[in-house]
C-alpha cells in the first residue's frame, strides 16, 4: 500500500514543482519602470486594469495597464482588450518601441494574456 502511494505521490510532486518553477512571479509595474534595464528581454508577468486601448488592423493592438503602482504599455499581436478590463499579461520588457505611428518608452511585448 505504501509503495503504491509513493508511486503516485512522487510524479504528482514533481509535476507541481516543475509547474510552479516554470511560471514567472507577478512583478509590480513600478519595479519595471524604475529599472527597465534589469527586466529588458526577460519574461515578466504583470496584472492590472486597462486604462487605454488601441487596435490597429493587421498589426494587433496596444493597451496601457495600471496595477496601482504604475502604468505600462503592452504591445499585442492579438488586438487589445477594452478599457476597464482586468488583465494578466506575460511577455518580455523592451524599450524604445514604435508601434504604428506612435513611439513608446518601456513596454511589455505580450506573449500571453488572460482576462478576468
């Protein structure tokens, strides 16, 4: 009976550890804005409310995310969520990005998004 539990418990624990280590921890937007070089080209997870939103046909979209500590623009290939939407976004931080006809300072290039 014990060996059967061990056979089941070990794979479950290993999966849990691998799953948790693969997910980046949520980062405050203020920390990214305060030291963008530290986060440049690194994958981060941020979450907040969409305050501005712009879609560009064939290019995707851009939206500004506010988590209460600061705001950051997020560039997306999959359009932009509407204003007021609670969003969690994962992606890489970059600086000096031009999207459409607008230039942005520090942005998150979105690789994944979840809305509430």
